[in-house]
C-alpha cells in the first residue's frame, strides 16, 4: 500500500486525506497546529455557494480597487508597501481578465459537483455541521450592481446553475429580516451553509477512525526528492528534527504552498488575501428571531452571511492584499458590525467575535489541482475564497490524478 503525506490539516487537507484513505492509501497528515482547521478553515463566511463562483478577474475589480485604495474601511484594501511578489501577482491577475467568463463557468461547475461529494462525505462520516438548507439570497441596492448580476446569472446558467430573479418584494418575502432598501435580488435554493470548522474537525476524527495518522504540532520545514520519492523534514512540538520518506505527497498547505512548491522545483503562485469575519452571538430571543435564516450576499458591500444554528450569526467579507499578516484591524471589522446594525437593527451586537484568515489565491482565481514535475508530488491548493465550496470536489480530483498516475506506472 502506497504511503502518502499530506501537508496541511485545513478543509482541503482533511478532505484529501478522506478520499485517499477511501481509495486504499496509507495517509499521514502534517500540520503545525495542535488541532485541524485552525487557520483559514476556522471561521469563514460559511457559504457553500455555486452562486458566488464568479471569479474576481474583471475590469470592474480593477476600477473599484483604485477607487477604494485610500479608504481604510473599503471592501478591498491594497497595501502600498513595495513587494515584488505582490506586484507580479497583481500583474498576472490583470493578465487573467481575458479568461474571466471561462473560469467563472468552470468554477461554478466544480461547485455544483462538490455539493454531491460533500453530501456523501457527511453521510458516510456521520457529520453534523450546522447545515442550513435555506439557499443563498443575493440582494442589491444599486441598479448598476443588479444589472451586472443579470450578466453573471447568464454565465452561471452555462454551468447548469439555476437561480431566480427577484423584485424588492420578492427579496423580503424570502428573508423578511432584511430592513434595508433593496431593489431586487437573485435566489439560489440549491446553495446552503454550514460551519467549516465543525465539518473539518469532525471529518478529521472520522479519518482517524479509518486509519489516517495525524501528526499535529509537526511543522514541515523542508522537502527534498531522490528522483523516486519525496523526502519530508519536519520538527515536532519539542523542536526535535525528523526525516521521513513517502511514496507521495499532496501539498494542501494554503498560503505556505508557494514556498513548499519552490522546494520541489514547482511554481505555485499563491498570494495571501486576507478576509475578515465576525461571529455575532445571539444571546437573547429578540436577536435570534430578528437575525436572518437565509444566507445572504450583499454584492455591493462584498459581505456574506450564514446562520450557524440557533444562536450564532456569521458575517464575513473584505479582501486585504498585505502579505502574510494576521493582524485583526478595527478598520476592517467595524464595517461588518455596522452592516449588521444597518440591515438588521434589532440584533444585539454587544457580543461579537472578530477573526481574520489568509485566503490562498492564485492570480487567475482557479485552484491548483495538478501533479508536480517530480514523481509522487501533487497539489490541491489555491482555492481562495471558495475553499469550503470546492473542497470536496477538488479532493476527489486530486485523488483521481493519483490513481491515474499509479495505474500508468504499474
């Protein structure tokens, strides 16, 4: 039985471990944290959203970025600190604009397929993760944004996604908790929400029951290759150094994937794009009754929401291009809290938990799911803001790649 190492115990690493184990491989997962899902898979927006598959490589993103550049509370923030990686990544981002529609359609197709795998994983592993099947509702306050949504809907239809156009009255009929002035919206009943952290940690426990080994508090410090198999160097929590050879390795290391790929002679141009969220703890009955149940997406503000059980309301948004920086800035959190107060004034925002995570993004907004140049090396990374949405299908895709590779070499 071939033995694979997986680097990273976030949502992509754990789903990949599940798939490979089910395919009959021996699997060992390495992560520098004590627990699974402690970085970008900890407190994201919660949406499993084919309806949010539109990639960002559009001219409007450039124009908005320039307009927002000097506004600290804008949805997009770009640090002006010089950085070759940042500026070269942004140049490749601009160069991908020509594939905007093709990449959007492909991403939506993957998102739709991923739903079926997630259903299967959850059922087989017995996972409960505060899933809410009330669909996702996009709503609009400006005519220009609504008209852009019409064009996006046409692209999503090419991928097989159906969503319903709504009037202002239709929006409030689906989600009466909204108290702001909307002009219309789109509703996707097949999308849903859930707690990514609960799903990932529960699936990790199921993986262990199936025989997967988790080396937590173990940081991979270097990778080498002898021409036949990859060699991992890692240190444990006591800073003891170890070296172990595997038949293969899958890099699911989020923003660290770029550095690891470089050690293996590959280029995986991931940049960390920070996103923020708040979890509003609904501690009184009034807040619980006045918080929306339907997952929402405010396209103009670039804010998404998810109801996580009876007493939690997750609100997430913003994109910050500022390198590897985990600081939680008040200027980025405050707009999320104000958004809740403006749109749902009856919710008590006294008990709000802020969080920030670094999304691993490729400049074309497409995940890197491929074999490396060296034997036994594979990548499943770079999912950006859709890691939760695409995780299950991408795990199956890399699992199929590995099976094909073994069949060809047999």
